[in-house]
């Protein structure tokens, strides 16, 4: 199975909106991809962490696939940051997040830092709210028109 970063790279490189949507749909069984998109675009999905990337050791020397963990492998621990009632001190939550990032390929760590702040489009300009809504109509809440 591809890492979330590999999936999003494929979407970004696709030339048309239909191709981008097709790649997203090909990967619809990836809970990690869907969670990252929801974390980024759904205001009700929140990580209770400070904004920005924490000061973690960003390892760029290892090739993709040779890391301790991935977004997919860490899904089971996301409640730590997503549930505001988690009985962990703030500092412990932040240190666990940094440890997770340090165990991932740097591209996945970058995605996690961007998505938790709703800034995935800074890494992947073509992956927009509208594209995600078109590919996965039931993933996000109805769009608020201002």
C-alpha cells in the first residue's frame, strides 16, 4: 500500500481534475488518506496541539518505506490528539506527536503538520476543498456559504 505522501504526490502530478479525482477514488480504501483530508478540511476534526511544526528531528536521509512508522500505522493513536478529554498533560501530548513525526518519512511528517493546521494546500496546491468534496461527497460536512 502506498504512503499518504505517495498518494498525494500522484494527485498533485495528475494533469486534469478528473485524473486527480480518479487517483483519490482509487485510494478510497485508505483510512489514513481519508483521515488526513478530514483533518485538513473538516473543522470538527481537530488535533489539540499548538499551530506549526514542533521542533522535531526531521530525518531526510532514509528512502521512503524504511521508517519505523507511517500515518497508516499511527491512526490508532490519533485519539491522543483528537480527543480534548484525553487524560494526558499537554506537554506529554506534544512530545508524543514529535516522537511520531520522528518515526515517519519526512514527507508524511510534513503532511501531518500541515493537515493539523488546515494548511495541506501549502504542500499540495491542487488538493482543494472542492476536489475532496467532489471525490468524497460524504467525507466533509456541508459547505458553509458566507
